[in-house]
C-alpha cells in the first residue's frame, strides 16, 4: 500500500477547489468578471423583471415559462404551502431555543413522512415533491417563529405570491408591495449558485439514489455553517459589535491581525465583487434611507472600503451575505431567520441540481490519500500503557 510520509509530494485539492464534479446547464459563475447567469439569463435581468416563482420554473425546467405554464406552476406552489397537521402540532412542541436551521431540518424531514407522493420516483412525482418542499419551507419558518413568539400561526394566503406570503405569515399583516418586491429579488438572488457546499451535499446524497427529501435535509445541514449560509446573521452581529462607522477601522484591523474572518467577505469562486452583493447593497441603501436609519449601511460601507483596500488585491470582496442581512433587518425578519430564509430561496437550486445530476447519475466517491502508519501490530489491552 503506497503510503506517503510527506504530503508535500501529493497533488490534491483541499476543499475540492477548482475540481469539476459535474456538467450542468443550470447556472454559471464568472469569478473574475463577477457575473452570474441562470440558464443563460444574467442575474441582473432576473432581479429586474422576474419573480421567484418564474425563476424557480426557469431553474427547474430549463426555460422561462409561458403565461399558462407560469400560472399552473404558481397555482401548484400555492396549493402545496400548507403543512401536514402533525407537523404543525410538532412545531408547537419543539423547544424555542435551538437554532431555526435545526428546526427546519427536523420539520422538513417530518413533513416528508406525510408526503402523499413520497413513494413516487418518476419525474412527475419527484417534481411534485420538489414543489411541495419549496412551497412548505416558508410556512415552516413562519409557523415556528410565530409559535416560539407565543403568537397564533397565520395560514398562507393563496392570494399572495411566494415572497409576499412569507412576510404575511411572519408578520400577520400584508407587506407593502415595494418591500414584497425587494424580498422577492433577494429570493431570486439566493436561488441558485452552482456546486456550493449545500448544493453539493444534496447532490452527494441524491447520487446514492436516496430520495429528494433526504437530499434537501443534507443541504440544510450544510447551509447552516457560518462559512456558508450562516454568515448573513453573523454580519449583523458584527455590525452591532462595531457600533459606528468610525470604529470600523480598528475592528477590522484587529480581526485581520488575529486572523479572524470578516463575515460576508471572500468567496471560493468570486475573486471580485459578488454581483448579488451589488444588487443587495442598493436595496440595503434604499431601505436605510426609507427608514431613516443609516447606522448599519454606513458601518457596512466603511468595512467594505477597508476590506477592499486591505484584501482586494487577494480577491476578497463582499459576497452575497454581506448586505442581505441589512435588507432582511428592515423587512422585519428576525436575525436568526436569515439563514432559514437563505434555505427557503436555495431550495430550488438544490432541487434543480439533484434532478439534473441524477438524470445521468454516478455515485460521488472521491478518495483520500492515506498518510497514516504503514503497519501497526495489534496490541492486547493488558499491554497497552
Ligand atoms: C456563501 O460557494 C458558494 O457559492 C457559496 C455562496 C452561495 O451562494 O451558495 O456564495 C454563499 O456561502 C457565501 C460565503 C459566506 N461566508 C462568509 O462570508 C464567511 C467568510 N468567508 C470565508 O470564510 C471564505 O472567504 C469562504 C469560506 C467564503 C471561502 O473560503 P476559501 O475559498 O476556502 O478561502 P480560504 O479560507 O482558503 O481563504 C483564502 C485566504 C486566507 O488567507 P491566507 O491564509 O491565504 O493568508 O483569504 C483569507 C483567508 O484567511 N480570507 C479572509 C476571508 N475570506 C478569506 N480573510 C478575512 N476575512 C474573510 N472573510
């Protein structure tokens, strides 16, 4: 067995950096130019003209829907928003202190047990399960939040679109159209991003021919981490710690000196400004002015200036998580729901890649290069010291 004493001689890619693990036509990222396209359409056009429902159809089916197909898809999304009664009851029994991403994991797995299409493996059956998961995640998040806050749950409103309905179920009142639109854009921007860690987790699970619900639960677990979807809530925590723009320089200087990461910056693929962060920054700026509360945006813009000055040459720029939290803050979304909201948006990206990859499936099974001892005698316990 070829055992290498010194790993310096072996070429391997830590974190699979740069490794092409699949062929995909769902999205493409140009990390140098800072561009993102979904099925060939620039993210900026989708943010300007599309809706989360239309973008979800595009990601799942590969083309923009006709008016008739969009209406059918929207109708199905609205029909499938409600939770099984047992899941609703269970959400009331769960403790209020775990992180909502842990609640989401439990509730998505629980809901799957009552999915009438659970046993269907045909494409039509899988798509119905997919649409049900995408439609139910917002309801799970909103129901859990209302319940932990001691409030009555607010059932989905079939009159409202996906984004507006979430804010309605969360706050118990219809959002103003402008803010519902801003949230809808945020969902579009978070919907899909290639083989990021959570999408890859879903694909690895699905590649064993396990079921779509198990794949989504794997993805939720991966997204929770602070290096991935968990960064957005930590950005707001950092802005609160800094307190004012004039203290940003010292904070960043100390963090970098202590080799601490500034949340919301850096990216495995983007080595320039994340195009999603550009759009989210505009909305963060707009909402800060609308609410006449510029504290967060001023600290954020100061950190951006310092980080680009200090680390821009290393390709470290704001990523999608840096300004999204400020937008969610002004939309009244509680901080610990920022990552569940990311999951709500990304559920379609996870599903699209699972469906695409399993069409030409091969189980994922990379290798590790063994660097442990070549041979060790089995030592009876009496002789071990
Ligand atoms: C998302 O993959 C996706 O597409 C993810 C995502 C999506 O839509 O799915 O875009 C969503 O997860 C965005 C990223 C959210 N996470 C954060 O904001 C956490 C902070 N960022 C980092 O930890 C980091 O930038 C990663 C995790 C995002 C990327 O990590 P990499 O590619 O493994 O880079 P690295 O850790 O090897 O860092 C390279 C260098 C290091 O310095 P050196 O050791 O070479 O001197 O850059 C430095 C790092 O210290 N660095 C940072 C930094 N990010 C990288 N230094 C300070 N602050 C940071 N944020």
